[in-house]
């Protein structure tokens, strides 16, 4: 019997086992790819819609606050390319003033790509200098939820603004823009996409002028405003159906 004949059965079994392992590997890789990528069309071009426009869903009057809309300019709209937004100046009986800005992207990827959708970019571009950054957690009592926030203080010619931000990417809350959080962006890109829904991207800004140099007073007013409007805002930015 020749050497090749003696190795025949062993070689055949080895080839069958190798082929099976290769097929298993290809199956696992294909399954992983389908989980990670799926059909990306809906995620890339789909848009989740809100049940009501933000201007209607966020009340003009609430908890003693009376608001007046301040629409964005065409240039500002081109910069953020939001699917919906509301910018409104609120005042109360004590003469305190707060500007609320909420923008909604019905597609998380499009929202994440809007680099200028970021206070640390757009305020300096308008001539403001970043003077301070503070992180804190605010409890939205009426919603039974704690949310991380970032409070920036910007200065221009002696005038100061306190800008408190909350970002919401799908169901996750962030204190500042994901563009300022490279580690978060890396982890987000490495995680598998388990469905093809477009997701959503929301930014909330609470803007308060700093009067008499009292930054703590402005911060307290921002926190109180967020607490009073918390449940209403969360309901307003909850996506409904997608298109």
C-alpha cells in the first residue's frame, strides 16, 4: 500500500473537518455582519418623527413662566439642519429670564455629524470666549429621573452667559456634545447595531444671562427651570413613527 493510500481516510477526515470549520466561521462572520450592519438604508436616510411639533409640545406657559418664540435665522438653520426645534425666551413674575433651545434630529447619525451642533463651537464662532465648565447631575423630580448636565460660562466684552446643556442620543443622556467625548464616540462605533431604526439626537440648552457677576445664581435658575420643565421636555422629544 502506498503512503498516499494509507493517509487517504485521515486526509479525507481532516479535509471534511477543515471545511466544516471554515463554513462555521463564515456563518458566524455573516451573522455578526448582519447584526452590525443589517440593512443600513433606514439608519442612514430614515427619519423618526415627533408626535407633535416642538413649538406645540413645549408649552408657552408653565409653572409661572411665560414664553415668546425667537425663531432661528436661515443661516442658523443651515448650520444645525435640525428636523425640528424650538427657541423661546421665558420670563416669570420676578423678572427672571431664561432662553430655552431644543433641537431634534430624527436620525441619530445625521445628528452626530452636525459638528456645529455644539456650544463649544458655535458660541466662540459668534465671538464668545469659554470662561468656565462645570458638570453636575440635575434631578427632574416630576419625571423621577437624574440627568447629567454641563454648564458653560461664556464671556464677551464683559457680558456673561450661563449655558446648561443636556444631550440625548436615542435613550442615553449625555452632559455635553458627543463631539466633545471622543471615548464615548469610539465605544458607540464599536457597539453592534441591533436594529435598523434611525434613532434620534436631541440637544437642550438653557441659557441664562449672568447678572452682577453672580454665576451661582444663574446656575441655580437654570437648574430650577430644567426641573420645572423636565417631564414636559422629555415627552416633547420622544419620537413616534419613522419614515
